[in-house]
């Protein structure tokens, strides 16, 4: 099958591309290469993919790519994805995540696409207390500009299935982590600052809870859904590995042999959701997928990767200094 992968030079998208190539798919990558995109992530498969640098809101260019390549499926990872940045620049998130998704859905209608995987997020559900889980039928209740933009894209995909018959499958993964993650997210931030023995900013008291999904498991789940998923359906992708943010930070410090005195609690993020937790019964029973990587193994592998690729991490971190200053003063 010939597939288009948007955001294929991003953190999760590139992992999906690497797996898809090895799985035997003919892969066309579309990526704008914003600050968070990096073609280096695709080095090991560069001779087995075709790459187009493009903005997914550019209807004319995206149409030209589809006309030239005539893909059979679309896996839509491309998105602005950092909650803190969405608070500072909500218009950018609405443009890319909502209008960009609409552009792809519209164009896909013209090319007899056999499957359109629309990647959403667990954040569209809102937040939970100490107990309970989100199922695929939980009403959406997004609380940040980022999650609102993703909920809008999520609903657009479902509307195009219902209205136009476009075979859209919606996936809602939990927090991903692993190699190649851009250092605006918690885990790579902690690793680099710990190595530099700099203060590690932690929102509030660090009690917020997230479900951590190793990136290769997430990519594998989407490959399974491309093969077995049912159009019009929603599938949660989670690991069951829940940790408080402060636990994650302390785990990394312990692995690196660094003191907890580096932790610096900062003013909480506006509208910070307390907890996310996904019920994954549906994907386990219907698709036969479940996460393979427990958090202890995954975080060990992640820290090891960054230690072995510290120069990549340092290059990326230089672009974030001003963003951090703006975010933590907001």
C-alpha cells in the first residue's frame, strides 16, 4: 500500500515512518519542518521514502502531491502539539490543527482514499480525578487551546466520515515519550537540565498524572489500526502506565544520579488538567494490540538514547531558551 504520512519528520510520525517502511509500505512523507520537525529522524530510511516539505494548509501544493503520488491511505500526524505554546499562540494551533486537517480531508475525498487515520489525543476528553478512565464514548471536554484545536480536528474527521463517507479512523493516544522527542516536553527537558545541573521547572507541586506510552508502541498500534481498524470508529491507545509528573522527574534524576534538589516548582500552567487515563479495552479486543513497554524499561531506554545523542539534544535546546523564559513567566 502507498501511504501519505503527514508530520513524518516529527517525534511520533518519524517512528511510524520507520516502522511502516520496514513493514513494507511505500511511504510518502509530508512535513513543514517547523522547529519541532527534523529530517535527521528519517536518515535510516531516507532512501526508501519520498519526502515533500509542505504546509498542510497549502491546498494547491498538497493537491499536487496527491495527484502525483496517488496514495491509498493517509496517516495524519502533523500538528502543533505543545500545550504551553498553544496558550501563547492559539491562532497558530487553530490554523494548523483545524484548517490543515480540513484541507487534508477535502483533498482525500478526491482520491478514493481507502483509510484516513486521524491522530487525536487523550487531552480532548478533558481531565479526571483520582479514579476513572476515558472510554471512546466519553464526551469531549477540552481545556486548552491545543486540546480544543485537536478536538475540532477530531470531530471534523468524524463529520467527513458521516457526511461524505470518507473512511476515517480516529485514534486518541496518551502521552508519548521515547527517543527523538523535541526538548520542549517534560522528559527531554528534565534529562538535559539534570545533565547540566540546572534547575528543573515543575509545574505546581508536580502532582498531575499522565499515562505514559512508549513511542514505538504507539506507532505499532496505528499500523495495526491501518490494517484492521474499522472506518468511523474511535480507538484509545494507552499503556496503563500512569505516573505523577514529580515521579517521572525523580525517576530520571535517580537514573542519572542527580540530586532532587535540582527540582524547582514553578507557577502552575493555566487550566492545567489534573489526570488523564485511557480505557483500551476496545483496541485490545477488536485489534489485538496492547502496549509492550512498561514505564521503567521505557524510561531507561529513553535516557540511554539521549545520553548517546546528547549533541542532537543540545542543538535543539538552543532554540527553546526564549520560549522557556516566556512560558515560565506567564
